[in-house]
C-alpha cells in the first residue's frame, strides 16, 4: 500500500464529502471529528462553497479542496442532467485519486452517497482500503435509479468496509457486499449529552420536529396532523432545521399552509439551530415522520437523549430504538390522522409525556460522540488490518 503512518503512529484517514451544506451526513462527520478521534483525519471536498459546515472542524483537521462542484439532485433527473452528473463524478474521481491526501492515506472513507460514487471510482484498481458510510437505505426510492445502480454495481462491491447508521440500513446493503467486507452498524454522532428536562413544565404545549426542511422528512404531514389534533388552544408547533439542497420554496409552502389553516401564530420555522439539545429541551413532544422509511433519524436519538416524549413512524431504523408505549410511540406511516391521534393523546396526558420522556433518556445503547468515535476507530482498524493481510497473502 502506497501510504505511510503519521509520525505519531496514528492512521491517516481522509474523509470524502461532496458538499459543505448542513446535511445530516455532514453535521454527523463534524461531530465525529470534533470528538478527538485517535486517527489523523483530513476532509477532502470538491470545491469551496458559500456555506461550509466543515469550517467548524478543529484547527488540526485539514479541510482540503480539489475537483469540481457536485451540486445537488440526480435522483429522477433528466438524461441531460444525468450526463452532467456522470461527467462531474468522473472528473471528481480523477481529482480524488491523485490528491496527495489520498495517495498518502491509510484509509479512504466516503461520508455521503455522492462521495461514495466518485470515491469508489477513485480507488478502483488500487489497493487503497475504502470504507463507505451508509446513511440511506439501499433501494431505488431512496437513491434514485441511477444512484441505486452505482451503489449496487460499483460502490458496495468495492467497499472494504461499510459503516451503516442502523441495522436496517446495513441489512439493505448486505446482498451487495463481498464476503470479506467489514460491515458494522454504528449510530451517527448526534451530539447527545443526556436528558435536559428543566425547560419543560408550564406554558403552552410545544410539539417539535428537528430535521432539514425537505418534503420527504414529513413536515407537511406533521403540520396537517397538528392542525387536526389542536385546531384551537395555544399549543405550538416548531420546525427546526435549515432548508439546504434547494428546498427554500418548500419552507415557504409550509408557512403558507400554516396561514391557510389559521395557525400562522402557532407554527414557527426556526431555521438551522446550532444548539439542538437546548431546542429539544423545550419540547414536550418530538416527532419523526419521514414519508419513506428513515434509515436512522439522528433526530430520534437526540429526542430520546433529550428526554422528550418521542413519536416516530412505525418503519425503518427508528423502530430499532422505540419500544411502543415504553420509551415512545409508534404510529402508522403516511397517515396524518394516526399521527394526530397520538399528538392529541400526548397533549391530554402530561403523566404519559413525563413517563415516556424519562424512559427515552434511559434507552440502552444511546452513545455520546466519544463512544461513537471509539466504535469507528475499531472498525477502521479492522479494515486496515484485513486489507493489509490480503495484500500480503
């Protein structure tokens, strides 16, 4: 392997990401690398962008740029746009393959699906160990037809390691992995710090969702359910999250719909929030209600750790964490009426909210970022060791 360990013996690991926007994958990587990993990390991005969440990295973590801007979209795009996407992926693969950080690395880790596409091309035909961090279910609905083909035909067959954000995500990938691929499920670094109950009690009921503003994250469905559950009174709905990847128009749609429902004064879009724990601490009820199966939902981990009464759609990764009626409630997906019934039930029963919130904070397996770092370190070390052994065999 054409690489060398750093002077202090730590593995050199370059993390690839296709954007600096505040997406879930990008925020999770920032949290991971801020938690003092025992490897020597660098982050390689295609190009500098006006919004760069990686500016929050510690001073000792290089933020490097090489290649061409990747943009957003791809799933369900026109033939012309897909051709442009393919050209950008090929150009980025070349820039990545010959970048010094990659040539001198012990391991390359793709942090996003787009980065995994050009990362797999970059390491193809080389002995460079390659890990893919899976944050989407391996299915056409989640990845798009083009992305699904890339993932199942190119990316996963080349992966020496896969880190999935849930067992559900990992199970969706297993049919496409080699027998010798290191495959582990590790929850994303979510910045959880334990329960913070002091902001609750008194004042109007507060229902919230922490998720980027995006039609598939379920803000529209939550808004309709909230209107049905609390058509009158002073209950508030708060939607916390920015609108990256071109979804500003959807945020405007939500505001307009709240006005049509007569709820403009009780529905608040908070935008991106830095201190998510403080926001969740003020919510009585926290909701995950994505319109397709959610691979994990970092927000679910944050809700539980923050001691909020948690409601999730009864499918996908969140069901690994929520025991219905014990530490949260599961409701039928894509049925706002079912969600409305759960919200009304919780709104009327403060004792139930308190019981679910306390049980949520005590959920087994919730990891702080330091524990997530240790799990990644073990996985990365196994990939490097196994790949090295194959080269010597």
